[in-house]
């Protein structure tokens, strides 16, 4: 029987994993995030299972090695929060490379529809018996240009959805895919041509703050920016400035630069101390969701299935097909 410490868990995580607990695995579910302060909770465990806002730095990995924990199983696709250099030779790291690209792509389209047709405002209005349409004018998505940055699994799925709306699809990706249904071009060209820009690339050292003052300046006036990838792809102050000046007409953010201590938690009885986030939330043309894009039943069960397979492969000494190696 192997003991696995699950960090940063919520009810939906426990529900999707619990059926795999039994003869082979003893799952210990913690609400705490994995970080230098909490890593001691993994002592006496054989592996840890972590998520997007855990902080798996060198110290955490050194401690895990000391405790004899040989595996960090990420129950997500992204791994920008793991110090892979420090993990090398110490602890193996696996992930779930694909679970439901549809979940994230559909959420991105949901944000576009909501922002464009101002559904969030209409919902509030009619609940208040205000049936006025003033200020709710949107535009047809048909024939508008959507620029997709990152045309991997999610980006391509999003492109297919946009195709269904009759949009003109353009993309930028250093590794072009034949399965992408749009036209590739340089990043600068994409920025200048897109009515809507949607980010679908992973966060790397090279593309941190890809959306910044300079890149916003290259965009069309009235552009929509959608980010369902990682918060640090956007320099938030530049986005706020763009929104204030009207250069950016709307933003849909499922991720946020400083989300780590805020997202996934209920602070409805408290004052949010992050003024930038408060400013964004106060804007009528901004939608913030709390890293929710992955959250479908299908995605949760696929995440659990692949994570358990990763654990089984590790403990039975099989090849780790989902290992992250640098
Ligand atoms: P993927 O690995 O299939 O595709 C990523 C693509 O981005 C690749 O084609 C890669 O060449 C490209 N890329 C890398 N650097 C780039 C750059 N600087 N500019 C343009 N393209 C670049 O990954 P997948 O499954 O499509 O996921 C994409 C990202 O979505 C993940 O890395 C993760 O950050 C995010 N994500 C967010 C979720 C959420 O709930 N909001 C859930 C799942 C993933």
C-alpha cells in the first residue's frame, strides 16, 4: 500500500480520486498548498500529488528527497511552478499532458460570448427588472479575426470552435501544426490583425509577460484579450492601462499574475488587498474567473485516471510516459 499526499485539494478533487483509493493506494487529502512551509506534511508518504498554484521549489524538492518521496505527480498540464532543474536526479515529476482541451477552449469561447454580448450585465439587469438594452450592443463574430497564440491541443480545439462561428483564424506558434485550421503568421502580424487575441501557450522563461506595454501598443484599437493559459503571460498593469485608455475593449481572464493566494478560495467576507485585481473586477468589460476553465466532469475524471496511471507506472517500475524531463 502506497501513501500519496494530495495538496491543495477541494471537494471536486476528492470526489474524482476517491474511487481509486483502496488496496494499492492510501490517499491523504490536504487543503494546504504544497510549499516550503507545508512540505513536512509529505513526510511518511511515498509520492505527492500537486496542482497549479503549489510552489515546488528547490527546498521543497530537497525535503521530499529527504523524506524518501520519489514522485511529484502534477494533476494538471502546466508545470511552470516546479523547479525542474532542482528535481533532476532527486524526484521524478509527471503530469497530465491532456485531459480535455475542449473544457478550456469552450471556456475561452464562453468568455468571448459573454464579453461581446454583455451577458453578465444583461443577467444583472433583468434580475433587477431593468429591461433596457442601452449599452449592450455587441458585434457579429462572423468574419472577425481571432489571433491564437499557441496552437497546441487547446489552441487548435479553440480554433475549431471559432471556425464554427465563421471567424477568420490566424495563429502564432514557434512549432507549427498541420492540424491547425488557421493561417500562421509572425507574432507582430497577429497582434496587428486580430480583433480578438486568445492565449493558449504554456508559461516559459522566454514568454513571461508576452503581453506588455509594447505588444499592447501593436494591437488593433478595441481588441479583446482572452487568457485561459497562465497569468504571468500578461503584464497586468499594461492590460489595465490598455483597458483604461480604451485600446483594449474587453478582457476575459481565467488566470491572473498574482492568483496564487487568491484563486480557488472564498474571500466573499473579506476585502481583497490586491488593488490591481480589484480594479480589473470593477471594470464592466472584464470578466475574471478563478482558474475554472478546466473544470468539467470529463476533465476531472480524465485527470484522475491519468494521475493514477502515472502513480501505478511509477510504483511498478514501468516507463513513465508522462514524465517531464528537461
Ligand atoms: P500544448 O503543449 O498542447 O500546446 C502549447 C503550444 O504552445 C505548443 O504548440 C507550443 O509550441 C506553443 N508555444 C510555446 N511557447 C510559445 C510562445 N512563446 N508563443 C506561442 N506559442 C508557444 O498545451 P495545451 O494542452 O494546449 O495547453 C496550453 C496551456 O493551457 C497550458 O500550458 C496551460 O498553461 C494552460 N491550461 C490552462 C488551464 C485552465 O484551467 N485555465 C487548464 C489546462 C491548461
